[in-house]
C-alpha cells in the first residue's frame, strides 16, 4: 500500500516537474509583467495626484495675485503653470483669470497672450470657446476686426453658437457691414432662450439695424454656456 502511494506521488511530482519545465518560464514572465503593470499604474496615479496638488497650489497663488492686483506676479506664475502643468484643468482656469486681471491692469497684450494660449492649448473645448469669445472682444476693442473674426471662425461646442453669432454681429457692425451683422444677430436671437437676458440684448441690436425680431423664426434653443468664476 505504501509502495502504491509512493509511486502515485512520484508520478504526480514528475508531471508537475514536466509542467513547470514546459510553462514555468512563461508563467514567471506573466507574473512579472502583471506585477510591473500594477506598480506602474500605482506610480502613475501617484504622479497624477502629486501633479494636481502642485498645480492647485500654483493656481491659488495666481488667485491671490489677482486679488492683490499684482500683474507682474501673475505673469510669472502663469508662465510657470504653462511650462509645468499645461495639461491640467488648473492651467486653463489660470489663463482665463490671469487674462481678466491683466486687462483690468491695462496690460492688453498680456491679456490677449493668455487668452490665445487657452484658446490653443486648453484641454476642455468649453474653456477654448470662452477664451476665443473674450479674445475676439478684446481684438474688437483694438479694431483688429479680421483677427477677431478669425477667432470666431474656429469650431466651438454647440451651446456657444449663439454667443459666437452675437459677437460676430458686433464685429461686422464695427466694420460697417450691416447686412452681415443682421444675419449674425438673427442667428443669435434665434439661438437664445426666449426669456434669456442675452436675447433681450440682441433684440436691441436687431432694432438698431432695422430688424423686427418677431419676423425671425427661432431655431432649436441651446442654453449658452457661461464662464466659471474661479475653479
């Protein structure tokens, strides 16, 4: 009986050795790869969390500088944000905040540079659209009409269409192109919600160019997006 069990155990042991000799190396590599992938994933998650924490701290500095009205400090901090954390949401928010503060401080070129960066590098299409709308407004004030229209020609999320049309109308009016302005104001009026303050503002503009808004056919209404106040 003992001999029979010993032979059975020896046979199982031989089968195990054969299996390991055949697949042992492959199994070892699979385990090592899985362990390496797990460690790499954890490392990447840690890196992303650490990066977000640093970007948040830098954004707070920009926010404090904006509150203090320190334009030079804002420009330095924004430069660091763009070089180190360009791919984060904090960078695009910082660009918009910096642009507003720089404009308030009379640094129009710095403001336009910040908005241009957000328009070209923001990871969120909504922030890109907001930057383009603000940049077009600043270019309009600077009488750079062609550049303003160029910004407004870029694709934007659908909810920004009415805002873009309204801004285009303003540019065309400044150029003395009343027919083009009428067309764009008509698009804007049709795109805003009936009770929207934006629509009432566009009505005034339409009346100024001799168009009765009641003669227009509203299109599918999309609520216009608005810019975040801070984070």
